[in-house]
C-alpha cells in the first residue's frame, strides 16, 4: 500500500488551523493557519519545510479559505489526498469515538451545537465546505469529548436533579481527549509498558488546561465538565469557582449572565489573577522581576493544578507516572517543579537538571531516583486526528 496523506482541519469561529500529515513522516509536509476570516484582514499563512508563505484574502470566509488550502494540500500530497480529519469539539454522548462523516453524523454534530455554541457550528462550516470541494474524499470527525465517554457514571454526573441530565444533557463531558489519548499512549511506549495495562495522571497545559486520569488507555475522569470552563486555572478562564458566584455577582453588581460568562472565560485565569497577561512566558519574566500579580498567578496556577491531579488519583488503581504536555507543560520547567512540590504525599520529586533539559519539544523523564515517573511528552493532536482518520479508512 502506498504511503497515505491526511489533511487535518481545525475550524474556529474566524480561523482554520490545518496540517498535512504523512503516515511515514514525523514532520508535517505542510501546515498553516487562516485567520481573521470574514473580515478585510483575512489572511492565510503556511509553511512548507522552512519556507513560509502568506496570502492576503480580504473578506474571505471559511469556504473561500478552504478553496485555497485544499488544492495546496493536494499538491503537497503528490496529487493524492487520502482523507480529511476534522477536529470537532463536542460529540455529546452520541460519539464515543471518531466517525466517518455522513448526513446522520452532520445532524448529530448540529444537535450537539447547543452544548458548544461557539465551536460546533464553526467545525460544521469547515466540514461542509470541505465536502462540497472534495465530495469523493472520505472525511472523518474526531471529537474532543469522545475519549472521555469511558468515564464511569459516578465521575460524569453532577449532583443536580436527574431531569437536567436525562432531558437536557447536563453532565460532565471533558475535552482535550485527543491530546490526553495521544500522550498517554506515547508515555506507555516511552517507558515500555503495554497501554492496556497502564495508569497515568495527565496535565494538558495550553491556553486551555485540563487534567485526566487514564487507565489502560481509557479516560476514567477529567477536570473539564459540561463546558471547557470547569477545572484548573487556564490562560483567561477561571476554572472552578463557587457555583453561587453567578448569583452573588448578579445580586450585588447587577451583572447579566453574558457579563459573568465573559468575565469567567475571557478576563479570568492567569490574566485575571496577574492583571498582566495570559501568557506563561510573560508571567515568568514578570515574577522574576518581582511582579506580585505574576507571582500570585503562577502560585495559584500550580497549586490548583496539583490539587486537581491529586483528585484524579482517586480514579487510578496505581500510578505509572505523571505526564506534562501542552505549551506550558512541555516548556515550563518552573511550573512542573512547583506543581510537583505540592504532590509530595505521592512521593513525586523532580530532578532539577532533567527538568531543565525538557523544553521545546524534547520528551523525557524528569523524576529523581525513588520518585514515581514524571514525564514530559509533547502532544501532537494533528497526528492523533490523522491516525484516527486512517484507522477508520482501514476499517
Ligand atoms: P493552545 O491551547 O492554544 O494549543 P499551546 O499548547 O500552544 O496553546 O500553549 C500556549 C501556552 O504555552 C501559553 O501560555 C504560552 O505562554 C505557553 N508557553 C509556550 N512556550 C513557553 C515557554 N517557553 N515557557 C513557558 N510557557 C510557554
């Protein structure tokens, strides 16, 4: 069989991230980003090897941008694309794995849009545009939520009246499933244990952050819930707050639901605590220079992360290791060291030199002798989406 190429597409409300994944190459032959879609500033930037290109497309929408991206991907694939893998944020309870897209899958993604009103409609626009441009090409949807459908009911139910679950889907779903799956499989390979007999604590720390308990290759619990706002502190998202905060702010400040939602999702997290930035690199520099807000944001972030990981340990029979991934997890030795200091009760301990070596995509183990394993594993959601697309093509 010839070597296959899958185009991976991740459509946001005004952006499209894309990567061409070749099943035999470790780097992407093509990757890029279309931004500011629907505005006069719309632009596509892409990279082939070291060469970078930019194409300004004033006013272009998702379909117009894809009309440029798809032929480019086809050319880079030597004239033959084998399939397209689409990241879809919310699969609800309907999707326990990836799916070859047909009319019924489109309907189900649409139905789940009420659970992810900002994301699923944008994902659908990308799918529909790609299907009309390449009607003969197999297209697969890979859901952020699907990996967590293996959580037991006692982990995914909220303690609220039952009809809210049975009639309105109010339960914990979890997100970042593609990343949690990818890194827990990689970690098992790295230490030479079978995935189906392994047990991990995972911290995915990007702009959004979540923790996960992965047992035998399956999610048993995760920190995000009905929406990606629940759980640990993130770049601009608060993570857990007292659920009565909404009522308190409405009553004392007269805030609307929309104002409270915007504050919790866009103005909170590292940004809200520091009063400075949502970017961990900026915060590192600032706290080294003595900025008190940056120091507080860093400390709250690490403590709340450790607390979440400790709670995830309840879902594990034993622990093969703790995995750090995502932009912060892969690069910030300071976050890893401080977080692990709060996990002494599990005997976790970081080796300072090994920790300092793992940055910029370097995978490795960073524990001292005698500590359970602590791994830094670069995530690769595009490759995982391509692998799941290929698996469905094979099936
Ligand atoms: P996304 O969730 O958008 O994919 P990333 O996984 O790229 O995000 O992670 C973004 C975060 O990673 C930002 O907070 C950024 O500051 C952080 N980050 C990237 N490089 C470093 C670094 N060298 N040191 C500390 N934090 C970093």
